[in-house]
C-alpha cells in the first residue's frame, strides 16, 4: 500500500479481487473511440469467464466499437462519508458475439437492458489488462470542546 499525502493510502488490487468488484456492480462505463474522439457510455454488464459482456443497439456506440475495437471499461465505488473508494479498469478488445452457441450462453446471463430498446447486439470485451485500486483516507476524529468529558458525551 502506498501513502499518497500522509493521510491517504492507495492499494493496488490483484486480478481476482478486480473480477469480484467487476461482478459486484450492475453498471459500468465503456470508453470507445468514435471518429478519433473518445466517448464514454454507461452500460449494464455481466462478467462471464473473465470477460465483460454487455448489450447494445445500433448507433454511435456500436459503430465505434466495430470500427475501433480497442476499448477500456471501468467500474467504481465511492463512499464519501469515510473517504474511501475503488476503481477497476479493463483494457482490451471488443468483439461482437455472433456464434449461436455463444449467444445462447450470453442470454443465460440474464443481462436485461436498463434502457428502452431490444439491445440485440451482444459485445464481449476480451481483456488484455485488468487493474484496480482502492483509496483509503484516514478521517480525523471529531474534535472535542475543552471541558467535554468523553465518558459522558459532554453532558
């Protein structure tokens, strides 16, 4: 664990932990190149055999994925109350699932669209790299006023 500023720590997560976090949240963000410009889209997803799978309709996102299949996919979690958070990033290649057996297997993941539309195109991200990190902050204890007795909560 690395110390960032004396009160914040950065922990690098191993791949099994990263895959667990990827599977623990229903929505992530896919980074796609579209006409040489990066764009990010939220998608609901599933983890399948250490790949990320999601559905999409025809449009800008699918066009970008098919033209420039090098992608990144990110999920995260933040707790602002205690100053902690984590992030997992998958870098890889997006491929459209076309094989009938793979499509049937993907359908058994019960990944249902969270926006309108049939989302008939299935995409699988074949990872080249999976990295994750968790940030921990030491939150200062509340200050006590002079004369407060912690045993009586100042009463």
